[in-house]
């Protein structure tokens, strides 16, 4: 495993622990992402939530260069939140907050 993959797994492991300790599961979770406004990545990102009954909220930056996407939905577990963030990280041009 490369060093960057190790760091990534360590990050997700800590993040999972924080999620488990910060709220009850199942529960409502708010995902936040930033995407370049003119890219098709926003559609790909929204596709990750297909069938999960998400509540999407979009807001463009003042220069309309970037779009922030907030996604509110009920998640069954902290692990399911981490899985979505991992899938999002595989998409080019997506910044997870």
C-alpha cells in the first residue's frame, strides 16, 4: 500500500470514529462538497445519492466559478457516510468539506 493510501485510510478511520462518537445512528447527516460550476462532476456527484431520498441544496460562488452542494439525508450508520465520501473522492474535481 502506498503512503498516500495509508494516509487516506488513517484519515477515514479517524473520521469514522468521530462520526460514531458525534451523533446517533441512524440519523440525519449533512454532506458538503464544492465543484467547479462548469463541470459535469456535479451530476456524477448527485448520482452517488440516487435512491437515497436526498435533499439537495446548491449555491454558486459570487463569481459563479464554483458550486457548493449540500446533501441532507438519513444515513443508517457512520460507515455508510464514509463509504459515500470515499466514492466522492474518486471523482475528479470534487472537494469534500
